[in-house]
């Protein structure tokens, strides 16, 4: 079958209008030299040239094995430390090791050559007929936070293996090699670091150093945990994990939306144009505490009230940004000593704020900092800590990858829409070393990170088809 698509200029101009409405976050200048823009990280020109989409000739139409894939998703979910349907699969635990073995086995059965790096990122490669060209990569993660679902990440790993199998069945021969990556520790559960594997692949030197001294809640070091799972043998230096820019010509991740939009609108495929990035902040206020009865109100400096005021200020500053894409959450608020008859002597807050516009997000952080200082002064407490824990830049999808995903959806007669990803993914970090794109599929009520998480076989099969055709186009380009 020969699939062809010719662009109408109308659709192109719609795409252009949409893209130009995304603020040009990449071009912004930063005053703070410690904050890197995407351009600093990527090194490749941000407006990479678009090329007309390649048409892919297949001897047999693409078909997804919609019996086997759901069975594999169920099988993988049995490697879990929580009872079905909940899934708990934490980095380097026995269940994680079993899950990894399952994936490597399926990669082998799909005829891929399998390798792992020092932290356990798993790679399965199908060599193209021009194997020296930069490969096209896809993948996601199989770790699962406690009591979560079967689909987050898993759809993008098992789905990628099925996409390769489907391309083989249809007689496709890749020009650029196709490579599947199962990333280590997308979830921050064990060591508090999300997207650990992809951050390292993207060459995060600071993280590689920090991991030598990182321990989990049980005081088990990262390196000991990695060794117990068979990784990081004879080496403390994790720089071997870093990939060179240009290793991949493209990276595409298939993922459940983890939000309600596609299901509500009855759209089959979400094409991600940008990924919002989080910044997290830790704040401590300290006051002098005292007896809840004996200390009169004018004499108090209540650290708890300072924290409460800051939480409201966070909300105010987020709303002042004027964009629905700016969000902020105070997810942790702890009072010490935490007794009903004791004035809080210390208060600890953790703030998560996200945006697809880095400058706008950093402005919010600056305002939160100013408020923290003002509140501390007015309430005569000390702002003993204001620490920006991480401040990752957002990422834009590659234009040519967006185009390939759109054309693939159209050729497969699947409804699609352009959207942004409000959750972050390994793709956010892969964007530092490769042009990137993401394919979203609907999930039940947008549920994720809980056992009710669900995606239908039909929606998964649609996503896998779009992934397969997109990989095929990118492989030939
Ligand atoms: C954690 O382990 C290290 C090295 O084994 C030890 O020196 C340290 O005291 C431990 N810390 C805690 C809080 O147990
Ligand atoms: C705040 O810090 C200053 C300087 O370290 C200290 O003298 C003061 O007692 C602290 N105030 C409170 C309320 O903890
Ligand atoms: C998409 O629809 C067109 C027109 O109805 C049809 O010719 C084509 O075969 C369909 N393609 C697929 C992959 O179903
Ligand atoms: C599975 O695939 C077959 C053949 O393409 C199709 O007829 C059937 O509707 C699919 N089932 C689901 C649940 O998507
Ligand atoms: Zn995920």
C-alpha cells in the first residue's frame, strides 16, 4: 500500500498560527547564568528546517496485534508490589528487575539487539540499511509509583515493541536504525529524582556527580541499589551513560494523556507541541514558638501563619501570570513541633510551579521569593531557607516531527489535535540532545497515577499505529 499525503496550505497556516502563538521561549535571554535555555542545552538550531513528509510504501497495511499487546500490558502489571489492579514497581527492586527482564525478552523476540547502560536504561535496536546515520529513537518508562496503574509509561515501551513488530509484518525496511529505549526511573519515587535515566542520557554532569552521594529513604546508596539490580558494576563514574548530541535524528514518545481532553473531545490522537517544565522550591520559616495559651498575640512570631500566607501568595502570583498554562501547587506544608497547644516554631513548604513559558515561570518564582521575604519581615520570622531545587527548561517539539505525526494521523484517518503536555516526561530531557515529539492517546477520565488508570485497546492500537508510521517516515528522512 502506498500512503501519500499532500499538504493543503490551509492546514499549514493553521499549524503556523498555532505554533507562533506559543511564546518564543527559546529565544529569551536569562539574566541568571545558572539557568540554561533549551538552546544552550540542545545546540541545534531551534527552528530546524521542515522537510516535506516522506511517503512510506508498505507491502501489507499496518496492523496492530490487538490481542497480544493488552495481554502483555497485563503480564507486565503482575510484576508489582501492590495487589492487582494497582501497580507498584519501584526502581531496582526485585519487581523492577523482573519487569526489565520481561522487556528485554520481548525486545529479543522482536529481533532487536539489546544493550543496557550503567544505570539500566535499556536499548533495543533494529538496524537500518544505512546503519551509520543517526538513528530514530522511541520509548518511555516501566517504573510505577506506589499504587498506580498499568498504562503510564508502559504503553510507550510495549507499544514501541509492537510498532516495530507491525512495521516488520508490513514489509518495511528502515533506512535509519530504529531504537527503543526503556528509561530508568522516570518516577522520582526512590531517590527523589524524576527522569533520572533520560537526564543522564542528556549529559547531566551535575546529576552524575550527585548520584555518588545519593541515598534512598532506607539510607541505601544509589550505587549500591544499582549494583543489586546488576548495574554500575566496577564503576562509580556514570558519565558513560551520556549520549552525544546527534546520536538520534529524532525521539518520539507514545504516552497516555494523563488528562481528560482527548476523551472529552472524542479525539483519537494528541500531538504534543510543547512540554511544560516544573520548578520546585523548598521554603522554611522559623519563629520562636511558645505556649498556645501563654504567649499573647502581639508577642507572637508564628512560622505557621507565615507559611499559610505564602501559600496564598503562590496562588495569587500564578493567577497574575494571566495564562492558563501557568500552574502552581503547595503540596507539602509541615508545622513543627505540630502540637495543638504549641505555636508553630518552624514551617516547611514545598512548591511546584510549571509553565511552557520559561520566562513567565521564572517571573512567578521571583515574585514568590519577594513575597517570602516580605512575609518574613512583617511577621518577624526568619526565612531560613528558600531553595530552588530544580528549574528545568520547558521544551518545544521538533517541527518536522510534529509534521510527521500529523501526516501519519491523517493517513491513518485518525482524528488528532495539537496540544501541550502539562505533565513532564523523559521527552523533556531527550529534547536536550535530539529533536523530540510526543503522541498522546486518550485515557479514562484522564486518570493516572492510580489503579483506575485505563486506556482502551482501540485507543492504544491507534497510538501504536501512528507511532509506527511516524517512525517509518522519520527513518526514511
Ligand atoms: C547512612 O549510611 C552511612 C554509610 O553507611 C552512615 O555513615 C550514616 O551514618 C547513615 N546515616 C543514617 C541516617 O543512618
Ligand atoms: C532569626 O535569625 C537571627 C539571626 O540568626 C536570630 O538572631 C533570631 O533570633 C532569629 N529569629 C527567630 C524568630 O528565630
Ligand atoms: C482513509 O480513508 C480514505 C478515504 O476514505 C481511504 O481511501 C483510505 O484507504 C483510508 N486509509 C486507511 C489507512 O484506513
Ligand atoms: C482488533 O483488531 C481487529 C482487526 O483489525 C478489529 O477488527 C477489532 O475491532 C480490534 N479490536 C479492538 C478492541 O480494537
Ligand atoms: Zn509516564
